């Protein structure tokens, strides 16, 4: 009995799945009719962001004391949008499909020209493919090859030794040199002294205030090498940055039934970079679409002739010219004007299907 019930339940489940599949499967259009979709516009954004990995110098906290400058003291990572391009694409709007029953007649060429232009049918435009690139975790900064001073220093230490006399012991002070590791501040002070020494030597070469004679290419090479050394030693205080580029493509499809034409185009995070709109871990960048008002083609006083009413009609869309802005908070990253079909006006075209 239990086995029979299990088989019956399985059969009902399979029937339900088959019926559901039949409902979701699109049915073919009737024969002898012409079907078409109104066009819709999708906005494809190609975004490029620059990733900065900053590595703080080991002597950053002494930069103000020895060099008189402020330096960033912590490693950090950040992403900044560097380039955005937008391309509008036309596609079929399957929520607005129409059927035109032409019977044995033939459509005039005017209608066919309109369909090839995408006013009532799909577009023959191309579509872009999304690209995503993620970076590995950044390594720590490397300052090991920079610096000319030794890591060790000599310090004088006073030691006491007990000396035995005939009746008692006495303590005798003994001076001894001890090798110890330099403190971080002492190494920072020596590096700052070398920076000023390099600047002085470069000034002497440029002004000719030196015993050595430099001219032509020799002077340029000497100045360039001193500048390189100064930059290396300065990085011990100011740190350095590494840059990489990330590119991704996002798509926004405006919806005509929305009162507020504000869309989250994509998001950006200092740790993960460019993110899709549904990833809430990043800061949103908003795409604002402002359609321009469209004047009515027929005023209330005008009347449509009886003859035109008796003819067949084809529905088509006139796109709205929209001002599109990409906003990062209150900052406008770019602004452009594009036609958006689904935010425009739907109109009709009389069609003559008489056979001649």
C-alpha cells in the first residue's frame, strides 16, 4: 500500500512539472500574421578604476621631526574611478509585442523601412561582453634595499668588577665598548642627514661649487643619479604606491513604470574594487536619467479623419531624448544625451495592406 502511494505521488509530481513547463514555454505565433516588438534601450557602462596600494615608510612617524613634512603612516588600499564610457544599445522589448494580421496582402515599403530602422522591431546592433578582473592580496612594502648606514652602533658601557684586597673586596669601574642595535629613530635621523647631504652635493654640482668638474652628459648623469638616491631615501619616510587598473562592464535598462529614474549603475569598494549593483558592500554610483518633455503631435482641437481611422495601424515608439548623469555622491562624473525608447512616446502608423 505504501509503495502504491509513493508511486502515485511521484506520478502527480511529474505531471505538475510537465504542466508547469508547458506554461512557461513560449507558444509560437499564429500562422499568417506578422509579430513584432517595440524597441527598448539599454545603457552599457564600461568602467575603469585605478587601484592604489600604499605602503607606509618605516620612518614615517619621524618625517615631521627630521624633514618637516607630513607623511602617511599606515598602509592603505583604495580604488578610484578613472574612466567611464556609455553606449546605448537597442533591443526588443518583449513586454510590448504586437501582431499584425496581413492576410494575403502585402505591406508597403514604408513599414518595412521603419522596422529595419528599429522603430517597431529589434535592432541589429552589437552587444558588449562583461569583463571582470580581481587582484590578489597585496604584499607588504619592501624597503630592505634602501639605506647606506649600518644597523649596528657602538656604545660605551661602564662595568664594575670586584677586586680582592688583603682584607676586603672593592668595586672597580671598567670602560668597555658594546655593539648594540640602533634604535629606529637613530636610523631615521641618519637617513634624513643623508638626504640633506645628497641635496647639498646636487646643488654644488649644478652651481659648479665643487672640486670635480662636470659638463655635458656627465653633469646630467650625476644630477639624475643624486635625484634617484634622494627619491629612494625619501620613500623611507613618505612610503610609495603601486597602481593597477581594473575594468568592468555594467548594464542599466531604464524602466518606464518608475517615477524616480535613479538607478544604481555599479558600486565601488576600497577593498574589492568595482562591484555589481546588488553587492551592498560597496559605495553606490547613481545613474540619473531625465527625459525631456515631448509635445503632443495632435491638439485637442484637431481631429483625425475618418479614412485614417478605417486603415490598419502599426504601433511604434518615438524615443525620448534623455539627459543621463553618473553621480558619485554630489559629484557628476559624466553627463550625456541619449535616446531612450521605453521612456518615449508610443504612436501609430496607418498601414495599407491592399493588393495591387
